[in-house]
């Protein structure tokens, strides 16, 4: 049974399972790559999320076409970032972890520098930084700087309210602001919590719903099989 739900359907998961380190190389255009993999492969959302370095709910939104931005799919095979052999392995085994080609990893390491933030979003950085400082004080200034793309001086000024625009800074979720992905933020918080000896927050919204989802998927598979059998029977009758 595939680990991918139908488009528009819910996806139930344990947050701890999908919070991964972001040090691994990811595609140059992760969301566009995810869009292509959703439309052209039978990989699970979890596999796509892990390979692209984005949160599984972002993959769900792309599949449901509810993402804030409509992405044009980018073929990772043609971009030499992923081979068809890897995709086939992943389709056969939902637990298989896709591996990026060595050539692509080397290219990405050489082309990636400090995080780039579009000009239109730079004014939102102080709000995102303030949100992290307020909700996750265990995260270091260095980690915040890498996530948001800012300096320690700016973070310190926002913390002690000496920033030139302090009066207008309102803490806002950096994911909502588009400054980082949910997966990047989750990984950062989990790593900081572990280092500080704090129990990372767990998402328990979907506890107890796994069996309901499995039953729903079984029912859909059975219905599809019955419909296919009926069509074949009807075709045989007409012949």
C-alpha cells in the first residue's frame, strides 16, 4: 500500500519522525522538484519531503494545489540530481531514502553560499527573528543567523530592543513570512532542544487517527479494485 494519501485527503504523521538534519544536500529548487516528483512518480510524500529538504505538509499542499505559490515542476533526472534507478527503488520500498547523485552534491556545495532572502521579504526578518527569540530562547544566535540570513548584531539588537525599528517589530512565525521552511525550523528547534536537554515539542494532533487513515485507504483500494473488475467484466460481455 502506498504511503501517499489521495489529493485533498489528510496526512497523518509523527513530527519527530520527519524532523531531519538539514545538513544533507537538497535540490537547488526543492519545491519545484517536489512538484515534479508528486506529479510524475509514486514516491510517498515522506520520501519526497526528505529528499527535497522540506516539510511533509508542504508536499501535501503542493499535491493538493493549496500552496501559496504555484510551482512549475523541475525534473531532477534531467538536472542530473536524481537517477531513475533511485526513483524506482523508492517506489518499490516506501522506507527507502533517496540519494542525490554525487555530481549534483558537489555542484550544490560549490554554488550555495549564505541564505538569500528576496528584497520583498527582507523587511520581515526582524519579525521572524523576534518570534524565534520569544518562542524558542534555547536556539543560539548563530543558528538563527543561518536560518534567517542575518547577523548576530541584528539579533542582539532585537533581543534588547535597541534595534532602530523596535517599536514596529511584531513577532511573527518565520515560516508564515516565507523566511524558511517548516522543516528547517523544526530541525533547528529540535537540535537546540536536544543540546539544551529540553524535550522537543511533539505534534499529537493526529494521535489515534492512523488506523482510521489505513482503513480509509484500504476501502479506497477495495473500491477501485471492484470498479476495475466490473469494467473488465462489462468489456468481456460486450466482446
